[in-house]
């Protein structure tokens, strides 16, 4: 059951991050899920040591969703930097 929740929350986090980073037109549902799940890993990796906050997308919580969105925004910023040479 945790994987189904992770896919749904990852998709929502990836979609919201793509809206924030203005990349929604270039991403489909699959890439939103991928970006959200990888963003969750990045967000947990950053938020644990820096702020002492942990969140998981395998059991739904608002903290886990916010961490996943922030991690997905960081991931899309890195992708924009590599692809276009600038973060927008």
C-alpha cells in the first residue's frame, strides 16, 4: 500500500513543482511521478541534516508532501541549469 501512496503523492509533488518551475507543458504524468519521487529523496536528504525534519511519502503526511515538493523544485532547478544554462 505504501508504494501506491508514494506514486500518488510523488505525482502531486512533481506536478506542483513543475507548476512552480514553469515546466508543466514539457512534462507528462509519468515524469511528474518520477520527479516527485526523486524530489522526495532529495528533500529528505537535505531536510534531515539541515533542519532535523523527516517526512515520508509512503504514509501520507503534510510534512512529507512539502519536503517532496521542495526536493522536486530543487531537482527541476538543477535540470534547468543543466539544460538551459540558467535557473528560471
